[in-house]
């Protein structure tokens, strides 16, 4: 089952093709969005309103957001690791 988590209040979040700020920007989620976390993986370390982390959340196949902008209540994984 996929759980939904809110993004940090007052922030928009970039959705990227891979777990890095160098990856292609796919879209921007507006303030007040919630995201489904399908799985999580390690990638580029990013600092945001929810801390500094190298955890990235897969919200759809080939779509990642930094966990630094998602309020999961944890500094670690809250979902299964992404395969591959």
C-alpha cells in the first residue's frame, strides 16, 4: 500500500527524473501538495525545510523528489527501497 505524505508548508517541490538535482526536471508540485511514496533510494544530499538528507522519494516510475522537502516524520526510510 502506498502512503501519502505532505510536502513542507510554503514550498514547491521539483520532481526529477532521477535522485539528483542534476536530473531532468519533470514538473513542479505546488504548495500544499501531498506525494505518494512508492519506494525510496539514496542519491544526492539535499538540504531543505525537513532537514539534510540523501534520501529521495519515488512518487511514480521515473519521478523523484528529495525527502528534504517531504514531511515523513523520519530522517530515514519510511518505504521500501527502490529496486535496482
